[in-house]
C-alpha cells in the first residue's frame, strides 16, 4: 500500500497543472486492490478544504469527488465510514467538512454530546454550544 498526499489528489481531480495532473493520473491508475493507495482522514479533510476555498468547487462537486474516491476498490480510506457520514451531511448543512468529520468521529466513538464554541457548528443535532 502507498500513501497519497492532498496535492496529488487535488491535481488528479482538478487537472490545473498538466505535468502534475498526468503524474497523478499515472500513479492513481497504477493502483490495484492488491497494491492500493491509502488516503488518511486528514488528506480527505484537506482535499475538501482546498477544493472549496482555492478552486471554488460546490459542495455537491466535492461530495461527488470524495464519494468517487471512496468507491474505488484500489483506494483505502481511513475512517471511510466517517467520511461517508460527513459527505452526506456536507451537501445538506452549512458546516465545514472538518467539523462534520469531528461529528462523525464523535458519533462512532459514542462520545455524545459534542461541545463547541462554534455557533454555526452548534446548530447540528448532537452538537452543543459551550457557554
């Protein structure tokens, strides 16, 4: 198994630097279920952030990209259940993807309630504003 960094995935998804995009495509196309690529949860969070902030992708476009990566048999994604839960909510609510990953991880760990100082995040079910 090999690990894949955020910038490799971004180049693969965005195709804005032709040389790096081609190198990314070659790497990702070389993956197999026997020799898969690994995407850690931090990379998934960074990919969502970069696509939203730097490339102005819509939440739907970002969710689609993450779902396609997760659907690949040639890619192993750390905490894939958390990412699936976060992606589902990401198109429905106005919370950051990173916050949704925190919420999903908290739910998986049965660590409820989740307290925050973030008023927008506290609007979600199971998240409470610490006053």
